[in-house]
């Protein structure tokens, strides 16, 4: 389970609720939405330590799974340590580039130990979590989990919001897209 990207109290403040009967539901939504945001963005946000093996591809660049990188404690290839002066770290990209040479081809032959993430969750990521939780909370019981976007009484008509419990709401997507990790690898 992912570390929460917001708190119960922040969600309650946003919704104008006081502590009460929906605390358990909101706490559950905080956990579920945090997991969904982590999956959607393809990365973790809280600061943590990571240890990864990568396949060397014959290139001079290594893309780590998490970002921003705050510290690289070890980098090795085939068990041989690569000195810090032999590579450049691009923290926000989670990318390492060798100053000279390449990462030799091989399965799981490159090892990186590093620290990455945010000490404090970025405000727009937390706001995205709160907005998504609020949308789910307000939509509970609505048709198919969708929130009502508009309603008319004379000759009754209802229009549902396009966001469902299954998808990422558009406003949330807009806040999260700058943090998404989408890797494009060249075809060889």
C-alpha cells in the first residue's frame, strides 16, 4: 500500500466536514486514491530509499524508476563500482548519464542504490488527491458511481459528469500529468 498523499483532516476541511461517521470511508478513500495516483503517475512521491537492478542496453543513459533523485549512494555494473565522477545525475528526470563509455548489454547487470522522492508532497499532487476523493465521496450512490453534472426538473433530465469511479477525473488528470512518467524506449 502506498503512503497517503493527503490526510483525513485535509479532506474533511475541503469537504467542510467535521470528524464523524464518515471518517472510516474517507480514510479508505485516501488510501485507495493514493494508490491510484501512484499507479497513474508511474512513480512514488514520498521520499524513500530504492535499490534497483537494470538491464544494460549498450547506451550511456540509465533511467531510474523514481524521481527526483536526492542522493545516489551506489552505482555498479557487473559488480564493479562506478565512481561518482564518471557519471552525471539529472535529479528531476531520475536519469544518469555516463561521462564516457556505456552500460554494457546484459540482464540485470546494472545496480543503483539511491534516495528519491519528496520530503513534502507537492501541493498540486495533494490537491489532486483531495479533489479525486471529494468527487468519489460526493458521487457515492449516484448512477454508476458518476456525479451529477446537471439536472432539470420540468420533463426531468439529468446529465452525469464524465468522470467515473473507474477513471481519473479531468481536473485531477490536469494536476497530475506533469508528474507522470511515460517512458519511450527506442526500437533497435
